[in-house]
């Protein structure tokens, strides 16, 4: 086998069924090998960025490593924004970049020129800050060694993207026939360490009256969610969730009390601020959760974080709210989580949790839309939510549309995700294309904005070519709504580069050019279930008031429970029942 | 002034008139400051990649530094492919990226987490391999110091792109009112060094009978082309050119004998192989010029290279064809280039040069199209060439369309360029948009391919919104022609991911969706001058045979003069007149 044939067969044996790619000179041998492979398939995209985002969806929709193959130089650099999505959200992906023949630079005598071979680019160096592992192989022997290693690194805790750069001469090299698959990384804790951790959690909850669990994405990425939620239910523990955890459980669970954060549910944020013990399972508690004013986060509680990444725990070391964290992989949740006995006073807390849930959970009023008599994006999301099949994959993009979807959508068994940490404009549409390739029978919905839709609009061709079962829902606020809300607040409503200077195409005409069904929605009753359950692509252009707001939203400097639109003093007080009055804001 | 105001005023005082941008949270203060600036203008793009490519066109069309402003994370990483265009082609550009507030990571205690602030990305580290200078500023004081420094680095020899990453708190900081502009970098050679270099060139040509000058892009980037060409004319020196030099002179010059390289003119390549002295002025002699078989390049000659970048000269140190190079900025060409006296035998060489020119210069036969009775892209380019005004800016993309345009287009005073070293798909269209913003009165032509057009197709909205005077010419060969030619040669015509799997939209319908005039061209007579001289945007979709070839083209391993389609032995012999028969290929 050549190096290129080896790659194709290796991928197949690792369970990969589709590779996303754009061909080019430096990866042509790999593309040809994939093309000649009897079972491995490839799908062509129109821009490498979209291929990387589509591959990022792989783990999120069916738990397999997404793979791209692209050429050197611009082919490789075009992947970068997509790779960053996988890195920040701990998604395992493998990116294979072709590189120029090694002999092209042999006669450069070690001089540090900007470029040796044509389109030669130091992609490995460039992606180091956003990959778990990136390497250029220089021989067939090294290729055989590095492929399984890269896979192990991608899947080993904490997961993430990897990149292998493969010169053309290695693609052509005869590498023999023996495939080395490597092994899956093992748990890194011993039985005695597990025992110790279990004791620590037990002690943590020993005297608590107001316990709370925060479920993070790590619970799902590790495969531990089910064990954790069974434990939480058995032990009568209320839990809230981070946005990236929302895809892993049924939101109708009785002990689930909503998602937290800057754009989180008011009720859940109140629980965070009132609890006395917060157990964080697999969440990095980023600034969109703890807010910029992070010292106020869970300010009446002790916090214990369990994370697979020791660096994430180190950051708490001088924060007096945090007790020493536990480094562990939550796939071993059973070995970590103890049986807990509660104090009788906990019933008061349970009562409060239910009150907060009753008041705020699943409620998504838009004061702005009510006042302006305009279409509420929350009502749109809820109505579309009701059209969703059990197998639906719902992907949100960034900015306002992301907030609206994540604030209002409730999952039963649907998948719901976004590229949370990187949050690029234009992620959801190519990710939906990827999801549709991986799960051709599923109902796939991509929520996006009018600005974001333009970022990867070229992929309408991919959508149309394969007639994929993707519904694109543009929550059209006529230009970067989340920035307009920021401009209202800080720039006296000067809409530079949003209201002014920005423009959008007629999406109806664009859809028609690509022969894709299109519907403009201006009232709730325009949304018909039939459109959403029928197979095939369709675009919904939902026209909102250009200034439609995200509600609630935490403004800079405020503490987590004090979101805009501001509550009455009475309502605020009720939400802060367990917080001494000198530690409240109002 | 705030840091943001300072940036706007600094740019204006540095002669910048337009900034290309997409707004976002982390750059919103800078965008607002530019918006409030009385004279500095901004233009919104639909994807940062396009903004970077448009900015790259700035120096190429009017000798000013192109500037972008984008937000952190994906905004910044989206620039990368465009920045690489500037780096490999020595184009000065300035990229300003917003970054999250520094306090967002203050409480991370130095832990090495993947991401601290929302959308925080190590952009400075990532672009180091493709920028001359990249820095994150941490205070207003540092901003004031780094802005002029970055400008100087961008413009200092060898030019290139720079990036400054500016946290939001620095954008908001009060930095006072005094603007520090910095100075333009000075020449680095002393008078005695110039004298020595002059002597060296004099000696180099002392006994030559077959001298040749190769004009590289450095001659033009330095501003030295005019001086060089006056010198060459006065001293009766024949010259050939690299592709990136073609934009700097009138191709009708009598002592110009064509462009060289893998896809170069046969006649010019013969001159390279027959000359006994080759003076290389500002060309890095990359592998598309010297070919993969670079030891055969100018194999009967001594070569003397003048380059501003010492690293480019170092690479020749063990190559016996090269004499010690001269490190100098060609803007000082007058001080470098000596008067030369010729041997009488030189007339034989002049006669040969003229013969090669007569046979090959401006001749662009397509044996493929003649045989298939299909439309020749060469005839298309020549006809459009005849429609070009003196102020036209002609930009080619990559792959086959690039080759066809550069092989056949002859400039008088037009500008003709491409992103030569990086050569991404999709460069020419956004670069043309940039050119049209910078030179609103010029006739702007963007040649591209059907695959490449899709890469930045979102910018049709920018084109339409501003009704820019850009003609987009799609040389449509239905999928990655240059790769198909490669697949014919090495993969027995298996068209994976080119003929098979790849698809394209109906460009006519897409143009119409964006309200842009469109014309499908299937014969030469469909091309009308009136369409090209009329103001406003228009798309020409030129349908070629899917297998249309690039002719001539050097195949792997061959030496420079031995291009496909292969010449008869007799014709080859004539071209190699001065090469001893034992050093010819046939």
C-alpha cells in the first residue's frame, strides 16, 4: 500500500465512514486513495472552513471522530476557524493536510525563507494553540506511528482536534500492508484514588442544606451523563446545566432546574446564587457562565469542581469559594459519586427550587416584542420546538440567534448544540450539513442569523447537490442584533457596521437560485409543521424587528442574578431568599 | 482620546482612507471610533477572509498599506488565509484584531486553559509564521508605541503583513492626544557597500556573451522597476520576468522576452537555459520558476541574485550555479547597477533572443482546443485584454484560470496580479472588490474559476451593495481543471472530487439573485467590448470544455525548457542552440 492507501484503510478500520474534503495538488493522492477505497466515502464541500465545521458535528451527533482532508497552504489555513470550534468545545476531530514534496525544500540549505515549496505553509506550527496534537510526518514509517497516536490524543481526555500534515512523497511511499490501529486511552485514576474522591464529595455535601449540581458538557463528552443523572435523581439532588450540557439529557426531568449564565434562565441563576454547595461536573465555568463579575458567582456557596483537565482546576486555586477540585474522567461517575444523606432542612430548599422553576422555567417573555407588537423569536423557537421529532438535531449559530434558541428550546431526546467556545458566525449551517451526512434519516435544523448565514452561504450548493434533509432557519434581525444591543447600551445607538454599512441579500432569491424551497415568516401562524417534517432542504427567513432584544441578559459588571430587564425589588428579593440582605444588590 | 479613537486618528494620519471590517463584540469600540472619525471610512465585508484579501490588494493597486479591523476568535482566525497571501508575496498590510478584556483572564492564575475569555484565541501566536510582526498590546502606552512600530515593520524591507491584537480595555483606555507616527525605514547599505556591489555586478557581466536579467516582484515592490528597466535598455540587456513582476512594466518593451517558469513562455524558458549569465533582481526563484528539477535551471549560466532578504540568498550557498548574492533594496537600483561594455559576440545572442521572441512571445496556441474545436481560454483572455483600458486592474485567481491569464495577458499600463505564493482559491474576487474601493474610477477585472468563485461567493452582496465597477470573469471548466490535468497524468483520469462529487451552482441564477448582470459566453463573438467598458458589476460565465488544458506546462521531473505539449526534436534543438548536445534532453 502507498501512504495514501494506508490512510484510507486506517480510517475505515477506525470506524470512519465519511471524509469531508476539498481536493488540491498536495492532497490529490489521498483523495484518490479514498475514492478508490471500496467502502470509505467522501463528500465535497465548497470551502474548507465548512468542511471542518461539518466534521466538528460528527462527535456531537453520533460519537465518532470527524475527519477532513485538504491540501497545503490555503486549504489547510481555511480549516482553522473550524478546528478552533472543536478545540474549545473538546470535540475530537482529525484533520489531514497534504503538504508539498519534502524535496522541494531540501535545497533550501536550512535558510529561513518565508516559503519553500509552492503553497508551503507552516500549518503545524500555526494550529498548535488550537489542537491537542499536530505533527508533520516525514516518512511512511512515521505515518504508521502517528495516525493511531493522533487518534488516541483526539479521544484521550480531555478530547480535542488533531492535525497530521503529510508531504506528497509520504503519500506515495510504499508502506507495506500491516495496519496499526492503536488503542483507546485508559482511565488514569486508581481504585484508591476513586475511593478518596468519593469520600471528598461525601464530605462536601455532609452538612449542606441547599445543595446544587451543575452539569457541564464534560458529563456528556465522557459518556457519564446517564450515570450522573441517575445518581442525582436517587439522591434527590437538584441540578442546573451549562449550555453545552443541554444536548445530553431530557429537559423534562423533575430535578432539572434550567441553564445558567449571562443569558441563562433567571430561576437557575437564582439557584446558583442561593445554594450553599455547588458540585460542578465537567464544566469549565467560563465567563459566559460565571459572568465577568466572577467573584459574585455562587457567592453563598462552597464549590467543588470535577474536571478531566487539571489546568481547568488550577485556575480556582486562589478563589476562596472553591475547595480543592477533583481531576477525574466523568465516564467513571459511578466510582466517584457517593450516596448522600440529607438534613431535614433541605426540604425548604427543594420548595424554593420548585418555586423558581414554576416562575421562570420554560417562560420566555419578550418585553421588547410585547411592547413593539413584533414577532418574538422565543415564540418562534418554541413553536419550532413543538415540530421537532425525537431524532431531531438542532444547531444554533452565534450571537442573538444562539441566545434565543438556547434560552427557549427544550429537549426531550433531540440533540441541541452550538460551537460554544469559539462561537463563529456561520457554524450551524455547515454543521447541519455534516449532521445530515452522518445521520441521513434525522430531522436537522440549523438556526442562524442573517449575517451568519452569509459566512458559509456557498454551502447551499452542497445542500442542494445532495438534497440533504436540512431546514435552515434564519432569525433575521437585519444585521448583527447582539452588537446592536451592545451599541444601544454603550454607543448611544450608533449602529456602525451593523445598521449602517451592513447589508444582506434577498435570501428568497438566493434560495431560488440554488433551487431550494424558501418561506418568509412574519407571523407565528406562517410556521407550519408540515414544512418541518417533510424531507429535503428548506430555508425559513423569519423577519424580526431589527432591534429585537435578548432577554434576559446580564450587563457588564452586574452579578449573575441581576439580569436585564430588571426585576422589581420584591421579585428580586424573593429570588435571593437565602442571601443575607447585605449581600444582595437591591 | 481613547485607544480606539487613537487608532482611527493614527490610521488617518498614516494616509489610510478606508478600513475593511466586520464588527463584533471585541472590536466594537474601534469600529465605533472609525465610524465617528470625520474622514476615515470603513467598508463592511461578509467574511473576514474576503476583507483580508481585499486589503492585500491595497499595496498592489495604489501603494498604500491595506488595513482590516475584526473581532477576536473566529473574526481573527478568518483573516489567516488572506494574511498568508500578503506574507508570501511581500505585501504590507495591517490587521487589527479586537481581543477580550484583560481582566477576563486575570483570575485564571496562570493556568494553561484552552480558553479564558469568551472567544479568546491566541491569534498572535498563530499568525507568527505568516506575519513580519504580531503583538498583543496590554496598555494604551504600548498601543502608542506598537502602532508605528508595526507600520515600520510592514513597510521595512522585506515588506509583509503585521497584526496587532488589542484588548477591549486598551480600546477604552484614555491615551492622551499626542499621535506618534514613527518613521519610514531607511536603506541599510553604506556608500562603500554600494560601490562594492556595483563592482561585483560589473565583474559578473565582464566576459559574458549571453547575458540575461530576470526581473522579480522585488523590483516593483521596492519601487525600483523604472530605474532597472532604463538601465537594462541603455545597456542593451534582454530581460525576462517572474509572474509577480508582470504588473510593473510595459510588456511591449523591446528588450522584454517574456515570463518564465513551469507555466512560463517557452521562448523565455529557452533563454534561461541558454544564457551564460543570469542577473536575478528581486525574485525568490521559487519552485514554480526553477521547477522541482531546480538543478537544471539556467544550467549553462552563472547566476547572481540581488535580494533584500538575506535568507533568500542563503538558500543558494551550496549551489554551484550561483555566485555570492547581493543583499540590497532595489529602490537603490541606481547605486547598484553599473555601466556594462559588451563583447561583440553578444549580437549572436541578441539575434537568438529575437528569434525566440518571434516564435513564442504572445503566441498562445491551445492544441487541445484546436483538436476539440472548443473555446480556447487563451483567445478569451486575449480578447478581453483588447478591451482593457489603460487604468485597468486585472486580477487572476489560482489553478488553471491563473495560468491562462498570466500566460496570455499583455500589459501596457494595466495592473496584473494574483496572490502568487499562497494562491488560494477565491482570492481574485474579494481582491477586486478591494481594488474597486481603493480606485473607484478604474476598470477592475477579476478572473476566476467555477470552484474558486464559490469560495467567496458571499461577497456578491458587497459588490451589489456598493455597485462596484468589477467584472467577474469565470473561466468555467466545471471543476478544478488543474487537478483534472494532474489526475489525467497520474491517476488514469479518475476524477475524484473534481469531475465526481464536485458541483457548481447556476451562476446566472445566483447573479440574478444578487441583482447583478450576467452573461454566459460560449463563443468568442459573445464577448462584447461594450460590456467591459460600461460601469458597474457584471459576471461573465465562460463555458470551456471541462478538460481544457494548460499549455505549455512542465511535468514533474522535466527540466524547464522541456514543457508539454512536447516539441519536435528539431524545434527543441533550435531552442537549445547554445547548450552542448550532451546537456540537452533530446
